[in-house]
C-alpha cells in the first residue's frame, strides 16, 4: 500500500537559520509531489510541485527551495529562515494514473 | 476569482444533526476530492469522486459534473466529526490542485 512520511513533525528555528523538511513516498512510482503551506486559519498555498526527478515548479517567489533527488523523495529547504516562514507545511503526492491525492502528517515550523 | 468556492465557511451543529457542506468549481475536472483536517492535524482524503454518489459510513458525497457542484453530507453528526472539510479539484490541464478555503465544522454534544 502507498504511504507518505514527512519529518520533522515540529520544528522551532531562529531567524536566519537553515531549514530542511523531508518527505518520502512508498508504494508507488513516478508520483506528482507537492509542498503546501497552511498559515493559521488559512487555506492551502502551493509552494512547489514536481512531476519527476529534478523537475521542480515554483508557484510563489520566496526564500524557500525544493529538490527531488530521487523519484519518491521531496525536500523543502531554506538557507535563511524569515519570521514569515512560520506555518504548517504539508507534503502531498498524487497518483498520476488515478488522480488520488494523499497528504503527509505535516510539519509545524515556528521561526523565532 | 477562486476556482473553488465552499460554503458555509463555518458551521456549528448539535450532535445528531444532518450536515451539508457545498462546493462549487469553475474549471473542467475529471474528479473532485473531499478532505478532512482535524485541529492541529494532517489532512486525510475522504472521497475522490467523478460522478454520482459515494458513501463511507455516515459520510456521503455527491457530485454533479454538469452543474460543477458537489456536496458532502454527514448523517447523525458526532463531536468527533468536528474538523475542517476541504474541497479540492485537479483541473483537466496542468498538474496542480485547486482547493477551497475549507468549512470549519463544530459539532456540539
């Protein structure tokens, strides 16, 4: 069966520090992968999506970046965090053949 | 203009009530997703449907592709149903999803 793992679950980082959130998918191949951010009380904002290894599309200008070094691995990074980067980050994948959509457990980032 | 509109934004119900959440969309799609997010938690997929109706326990989802409208119904609501319910659609073109802003449901015992 397909599963998605996202870590860390909770992160408290000082302004200016780097960030790395990791997401891995099991039980499928060549999924579409997504990073979303959800600010408190707000909807889902698409940050990045990827349709294949090394293929990253960015939806909003920001100091975040994403990479897909392997088919089922998606990483969200930042070299220097800003206060405004605080939020709940969700990794998701969709099955290209069926269109099913699955989310990771989420990572809550607090930048102080 | 949002591609996906949900209503109501907030909903409070007494335990046992029948609940309906609506979703309208403006893009061409092949399927629609209903998602659930409990407070402070991740997002769980409830339904993916492309026509007619689907039922899981006390949850029922319907879709009318011609009218570009879907509804999520909860029968005999329970406090554990308290969550945010989100409608999501993958448009026929592109690889992204459009999301509604969610309906926050609170079921009071």
